[in-house]
C-alpha cells in the first residue's frame, strides 16, 4: 500500500469525510523520483464544525503521526466543515521555495574563506548542538 493510500485510509477512518482529496506533490520538490514526502490534503468533515483551524490541523497531524514519524515531510492542509466548503474553490500547495535538483547548493559559512568571517560580530552565546 502506498503512503498516499495509507493517508487516505487513516483520514477516512478518523474523520468520516464528506470530501477527501489527497495529492502527492513530491514531484514538485527536490526529492528522488517516486518519493512520497509532500502532500496536499483537502478534508471536509462534520467533525470540524466547532473546531478552530489550529485544532483541525492538530487532529489531522495526530491521525497521521505514524506517517510523519516514518518520513512524511510536508502537508498542505485545508480542513473544512461542510458549511465552509465550496466545491469550485481550488486548493493547491504552494510552490517549493527550496533548491532544485539542478541548482547549485546554497553556500554555507563553512564554505567561506576565513578572512571573510573576520568582520562578523562576536557572539556571547555558546554553540548549540
């Protein structure tokens, strides 16, 4: 069973949705072909009526905890009560703002020449692990 199928099954079981669309958006990100790491979820359920947007998202994350622990990296979520849902309104995940498979890696401080760091202000904070 694919990750997308497991997500759909978990959300159907937990929320009994009147509308459920799960889209694998991984191909739009810098991941290997065939990856299942980035998804868009449109979920319409009676259970969301009295809940805030944050609580709706928390419940979806809780329902998908096993997938998140197993490598699901990103969810773009639209969680609505049936009275809020308009079938004609499109919902897509935002474009990836990260690097691409063909772009050069982002330089880091470790790549900078030592003299380039000489003018940076000193910090009193201890390094964090």
